[in-house]
């Protein structure tokens, strides 16, 4: 991830972010940080960058020309999102951090004095963001806040892979209290349960603490948590069919758009995909109305929409510019135990994340994928290969919506049980993350059906349909 900051105080940015985790990530090259002095682009002989405002009023305004030229020098004609830090922007949240963390490059524009000439903002800014309802003297601190929050979501920045996922705000709950040595401090004893070694009890206690703390300290988040729980309850009436919606909510990446007895519409924040289910035609109408609002700006239409009923899929395909791509059933691993992989087998093969070097091979063999989306999966460490003495025998991965799939075995290694081995590996990986492993099987893919049954996955009775945006082909 490359961060560029357009500022009048570059040293503030470099010093502020030069230490600790972010500084280390920058030194290691996991992220890159470059602070560009807007003053260097002033055409004035005194390097002046500000002037009085037309119409009068106190204070000076940053002029358009130096800001525009600094921006042009950084983005070099490429389309790069440019975030302007302003109290007038959208309030910054973990969701926005997750969304921005998907970019490869970002520009932050820091204002000073009374702000920046509106005309240049209109031309270069893609996102207006505020870090809270208070006024600071400039955009540098807000830019640093955002860069910190985004960087820690970039793979490799935190050394513990899972810690970015398990902290505050996932699933709308605050983190539970934590304790370290000594066992007694100021007459205060560490809660007994944490010393018990019983991991189930500890997990349960931590959840209760999180719930209680959220209720006390953040009633707004607690309300959202309760609404999510109720929605899961409703979806669970047909759990197998709705597993992808349930998991998106459980993994804390759902934006619940419509939720009534007659239907649910949500957006998976990570992939941007919409997922919808309706119990009747009225529910379907409501969902379509919500989708109309969501996609009033064509740029907000995601590549895919998942519909759970035949009538809903017809209605969405009719109302919006989407084609029906395929009909699937869900395959769900409903048990908690990991699948055994025999030692003799495990010794013969190695599993590891695919690298960009393998991108040409995998995007050629995986029939549903294009090179760009496979590249993204590799960068997110969501594609795993199985190797025998450094030869890639097959691969499997996690789709942007969290379902398991993309299974392919190289022709020369087929009929060796490698597909089954790859799937076992990924199911175990998903269990370790605390997920319910599931995949979606094209109803015409008989080989995959057989494999799911063999591994003991439960297949949903009902189908779901993937709709693809017409222009995305
Ligand atoms: N610039 C000044 N105050 C700000 C705030 N609260 N958020 C973002 N940018 C700002």
C-alpha cells in the first residue's frame, strides 16, 4: 500500500508515522509513505500558497494551483483515490478503513488556514472524510489517524495475522477486558475463569463481557448488535440456504440495509456484493426499492448480487443491468472438529499461500476468474497452493464474500485425492478463524457435488442465484 500525503508540513507526517508499528512497516516496505510539500509547487517567487478569500471573511485560503500541481505530480495520470480531510466529511469508521485498505495507492490532502479553494477540490477529491465533530488546525493529524487505521489492515503490517480481525468493532461489539501478570494487583484478583484453562468457558465469559461493556458504553453499537442477532435468528429458519448471509453478519462485515419479516437485504462490506432473500413478492418489491436507492449512483453497483429466490432473481435482473450467472446450492461444514489429514499424506505435500509469480498459471486454469480478481486474492493471502517438491499440484481459495472455492487440480495430478486434500486444508483453516466453512456449488458441477458429499458437507435444499453486472464482462 502506497500513501501520499499532500501537506504544508511534511516533517509532521514523517515524524508522526516514523516510529512503532507503522514506522517498521514502512522500513520493511510493507507500506510506503511519502509526504509531498505543496509549497514546492508554488509558482510565487516567495513560495506563497495562500491568499484572501473572495467576498471577504477572516483568514486565508490555500490556492488551487499549487495543490493541483502537487496532486498531478503524485498521481501521474493514474486514477488514485484522493481523500480530503475536513470536518465537513463523512465520519471516519472502521468500515471506511476497510474499504480504503483495498486500494493499492491513496492520496491524502491536508488543508490549512481557512481551507482550500473549492475549484481544485471539485477536480481532484474523491472522498471527503472527518475524524470527528471538532475542528483541528489542519488535516495532518486526521491523515495520520487514517493512515494508522488503514495500515494495520494491510497484510503483513501486524505480525499476528488474526489480531486485525478480532478487536473492537468487529461484529459491533467492544473488546472484553484483559489482564496480565501479576495475578493480584492492588488487591484486585484476575477473574477466576481466565486461570481455568477451559477455552470454551473463557470464550463465553469474554463474549458476555463484550456484550455488557458495549451495552454500558456504546448503546448505539449495542442496538446494531441486537438487530444483527435478530436478523441471524430469522435467517436461521433456513440455515443452510442462508449460510453466506449469516456468516457475513457473524464475521462483522455486514451492512444491514433492509430487515423485516418479509425479507433481508445486506451488503458485504469486504466485497461490496449485495445479498438478498425474500419470503414473498412484497418483500422482493421492498428489496428492489432499497436496491434502487443504493444504486442510484451507477458507480455504486457492485459486480455481483446474490438472490435467494427465483422470483427475486427475476425481479432484480429485470430492474437492474444484471445477468443471471449461475444457480448454486450451499455446501456447509456444520461440525466443529477439524478434518483429519493423514501424516503420510501431509509429509508428501506442502501447503502455502500462492504468490504473484504463480498468477499467470492460476488465472489461466481457473475458469471463473479474471486475472485482476485472482491477483487481488493472492495479495489478500486468500489463495492456497498444494505443492509436491515445489511443483504446484492444485489450489483453492476464499472468495471475497468469504465462501470457499476456486478449487482446481492441475491436469497431471488429477484423480489423486488432491482436490479433497485441498478442501480439507481450507475447511480446517476456516475453522481456526472461528468461521462456519461453506462453499457454493454450481448445480451443474457434478464432480464438486460428489466431493462435498464425500467430505460430509451438508447441501442446501434451496438454490441461490448469482447475478453479474452486465458491464463487468
Ligand atoms: N481538519 C480540521 N478538523 C478536522 C476534522 N475534525 N476531521 C478531519 N479533518 C479536519
